[in-house]
C-alpha cells in the first residue's frame, strides 16, 4: 500500500486507460478560451482519481469482475475504502465511467469536425477517437474491453450507454446538417450506423489472443466505413 498522505478528493472525472482525452478544435474551427489554471488540490484529486481507476480496471480485467473487492481496489491504489466511495458508488461504476468517457470523446470529436465535411468523414473521425486512444494503450485497454464484452452485467451497461451515445450523436449531426431529428430519420439512422460499426470493431478487436496479435482497430473502422459511406453520403447529396 502506498505511504503517501491520504487525499480527500471530491467527485470528478476519473479517466481510465482508454478514453479520457477530449479532442481539440478541428480544422477551420476556432479554439475556445484557455482553460483556467489547475490548482494543487485539483491536481492531487486527479492523481487519486487516476490511480483508483487504473487499479480498479486492471484488477477487474485480470481477476474477473466478481473476484475483485472494493477493499482490494483501494489497497492497490493506496487509498482508503472511504476515498473510493467518494468517487464511485460501486466497482461497476468505475467501468461505467470508462464508457461515459468514450461517449463524451465521440461527441466532442464530431463537434470538432469542420463544417461542410461529408457525414461519413465526420462520423468516422468521431467514432475513431476512443478507438485510437484504446489502441495507443492496448496493453491496458484491451483487457478492459474484453471484461466489458464478456461480463453480462457490464455488457448490459455498455448497451445502455450506446443508446445514450446514439442520442448525443443524433443531436450533434442534426445540428451540423440543419435537420430536425424529430422529423427527419437521417440523423438517428446515421448515428446508429456509425455506432454499429464501432461496436463491431470492438468485438473484432477483442478476439485476438493479445494486444500484439489483435487486428488494428483503426484499419477495421476504416473498412467498416468504406461500406457505410455511400449510404451515409447519398442521403445528403
């Protein structure tokens, strides 16, 4: 167990080994205001959040969801059980946060694309954001993806989040195209197609024996969108 002083963190985003990065503005879009300086207390809270999330996700992936206790996660991260519950209501919530970060990254990725870009290109870049981050940290992210896809309770939460992501991408795409998603089926259908491709790629990526033998998720999503692009773009031509 770590000997560093206990930090009393408040709620906050705890990035996992995969998604946790929000893309900057895309080509042709102005950058927003500079972020406010991060205080020392905030940096300490983020450090604890990161250690907790890393410890939880890797223990869960290594030993299985049912075999890991909250006490074990807290001990591995070097914090108290009380501190764990300041961030998460349960160990399942650690994985839920991982999924929430994926969705946030996709929506931010779509919002950052240049105006006038073909829907297929914009959606491809959007769903590629979490895939690229996962691939860059494949040794840590791949076991977590497998855990989610192979644990019924976590898979159910994953599917719940995909429904939310579809709504987010639908709204963002409709705004880009100037369409009303309540009257026009296209934004919802397009978002659903993009997420179906994303889901298929995650399943295919998880089938390799290890990170080195797995298919490249970037190449897989490109293959999927090569099939989808004609239909996605024809409806807006």
